[in-house]
C-alpha cells in the first residue's frame, strides 16, 4: 500500500497549535522517486507529473512509492532554481529562446493559481476555460477578460492531476492525488459525487456524451469505468498494461477507451463487448505520455517521452507514416507531454518539456509554428471548437490563451511552407485539400488525402479485425516505404 498522499482528508480540522489552511497544506509535496534512477536531481512533483513530463524516467509507480524519502526533489527541474513566489510574479511577456518577431501571435496570460497548472480545457462554447492545479483547486475562467469566475467548492485535499468536461459543458470531473475523483455541476458549482479509489489516479476523462468516467489507475495498471450519473462502477480492469498507465481518453462515440502506458503500448477497450479490441506494442521507443482521438474516431494521436508524436489508424494499428513521420519527430527538443486535435482534424497541437506549444498541419505533415513564452514545461493543451484559439497550461503556474486565427498569414509560416516545396491538391473522395511534395516521385499519381488513402488501403484489414478477439500489432509493422526522403503510401 502506498503512503498517504499530501493534504489527507481531515487534516484541516486537526487541533494543532500551528493550524494551517487547506491551501497551505497542499504545498506539501507527494511522495517521489529515488534520484539514482533518473538523469537529473529530483525536486517536488507528484507521480503523475513525472509520468506526463520527463523523458527518461523508467521507475515504476510501485517502486516510486517505496522510494519516497526524497520528499522535496523534482526530476523535472534541470537547475536548482525554485518556482517563483507570489511576492515576485512572473513578467507578463517574458519570451525565451530564439523567438522571432514575425512569429509572435496575440496571447493572454491567465494568473490565479498558486502552483503548477496541470490541466486545461475549453467549455461553454469556448466562452469559459477550466483548469486544475497542484494548489488543490479547480477553477472556471472567463475566456474574454481572463478573470476567475468560480473556485469549485468541496475542493480536493491534494494536488489536482487532471480535469475534464462533457461535450455539452454541463458536468466536470477532477482527479486528485488523494485518490479521489469528484464531479461538479458546471453551472451551479454543486458537488454531485465523490469516488474514492484504493490506488492513485494517473488520468481521468468524462465521455463526450456524459454517461461515463474512465480513470487510469497506476498501481493496478488498469482502468475503471464509472457511471457518471450514479457513480457506480461499470467495469474495473486490472493489469490492463504491463506497467503503470499514464493517460486515457474516450472516442467521440463514447464507446471505446484508449489507454497508454509506461510500457510503450496502446490499448483500445470496448465498453459494450467488455473486451480489448486492439493492442499496439512498442508503439514508441519510450514511455507514452498522452493520447487523443480525432473527431471521426478513426485515428489516435500519441505523444511520448521519445520527443515524437505518432498518428495511428485505430482500426488496424498501422502507423501513419505518410508525410508526417520526419516532421513530427522535430517539433520538440524535449519530451512531449500532451496533444490535442482540432475538431476538423486540420491541425494538431502539442506541448512539451521544452516549454513550447507546437502547432502541426496534419494534412501536410509539418510543424507550422512553435509558440514560445512559458517559462517552464507545458503540461496540457486544448483547442477551441472554432479553431481560433489554443490554450496551454504550465508548470510556471499560468495558462496562456493564444489567438491563432491569422496563423497562415504570419510571414514565418508562409516562408516555411514555401521552403517545403509542396503543392496543394484536392482529395477526390472527401474534398479536403492536401499537399504533395514536388520532389516526391508519386506526386502526380496521388489523388486522395492521406486519411482516405489509409481508409481505402485498410478496408480488408478493418473487416477482419472487427470480427472479434484481440488484435496485436507491432509498432514497426506494415509501414510504407521511404523514397527520396518522403513517405509514399
């Protein structure tokens, strides 16, 4: 059994002489890992942060809880500097690195949390923002003026690891380090229910239809599906992965759950059949930090500590190498912590340990722009439904709201696109515009976008995999061949 997490329930009422508030108690850090198993000296973050942020950390959750003697060490801290105190707030416009003036886009800085902001979401038709933090709070923000509308009451007694919202923005949930998942009514702020798990929670998500909650449990190495209405357990699958889970998510139809793990594998589990439909082993060369579905549900993106993002066809498990592999490997200088698709799958956003937010053109397979401004690693990213804004949360205790409406008119983006030497075609199946590299020997014969090419190629494989049972795919299987530096389908 793991040791008691910080800010345990009941401690605010303790009749100690030096009685502290809940927020002060939440500054106590969760148990951490032994420095001998990581590259950099540790300094103060709970286990879920390590899972989502650092690239070469291979210690299991169980081992991490057993090696909790170094209580104030943080493996994500490259130097020995500490987070800025409230008495010395971060400068509002502190850019770092080689930020070019032509690449800057408008942004707002959201300040209100007193500790790491671990999770962020758009909600209420993109007019509100939702955030969770290690300061033990879940906050609702006004997206226009950046003010805090509500601190949800009956707050967690420990750092918040992740928060999630239904598609209709009626209900939100948050998982915290006190092994609990809480649900609130977003409009009234009323606490609807609280679930206590026996082990720590690495991730939690609400299904888009609001009917289910999935929790990724670290010591169990499994997932728990809960009825969001009455908080009863629908299914609890233990030992789903061979190592601790790092993230999970629902597909757009709320019928399938994708999970990723320290074991470098991806699993897709079906709620109706109560069975694992797909297992992709060796999906990355290091631990997988996060995952997200496209709005169609046909493709899944995974981010990893190996500094890459990959897009998978979830019907076959085949790696989508066509035109995207090389550029998706060059978006971040460090581990990738998070990823999120735009509603129409036209672009993808990722955040990383290198403190940047990368915007990828999915159809053309290249990084359009790198947003720089956070002074510490980016923990989570989100995209508004109208695709005009990107939200990012960070270890620097802030969120940033980026206005990317005019991104295609930025000279740096135009310059880079021209340098690729690509030409635009229109898909004969879905009418989606897509690009072909001029140097590609197949450029004149390709008439479909990469998604339609994959769907046509995999119809027979999809039919066979849907007949039942569990399909296993190796990460290196069925890949297209490289010709003249570009991937051909």
